[in-house]
C-alpha cells in the first residue's frame, strides 16, 4: 500500500507540473521564418519538435545556402541558435 501511494504521488508530481507552452507551434515557425528570411531568400521550416519547454526548429534558406537549428522558448518566444551552416 505504501508503494502504491508513493507511485501515485510521484505520478502527480511528474505530470501535474507539465504546462502547455504560451507560444504555439505556428508562432514558433513564424518567428524563425521572419528571423532567417532576408534579401537572398525565404527561410522555410523543415521540422519542429517540442521538448522541455522549448521548440527545436530546423530551418533552411536555399537563397543563400543557409541551414540551422534554433531553439524557441515556449514561454517568451526568445530564440537561441543551436547549430547553423552556410555552404
């Protein structure tokens, strides 16, 4: 019985603390496309994934041969670069 109570408390703690992000997936995509679109070409999002309160967004801009992965915070929309490449 103690073990069952402990498992229930652990379950409530782990899944009760998960909150929905303030920034939607479409807003995260718009942020990245606006950030990486320039006079050479338009940025397009290749993939997007949400984990641990942030979106991992893979994008490319074929106009200037750029590619990268950025993290968009799910709460405030701030962007940090994880990886970038220019051909």
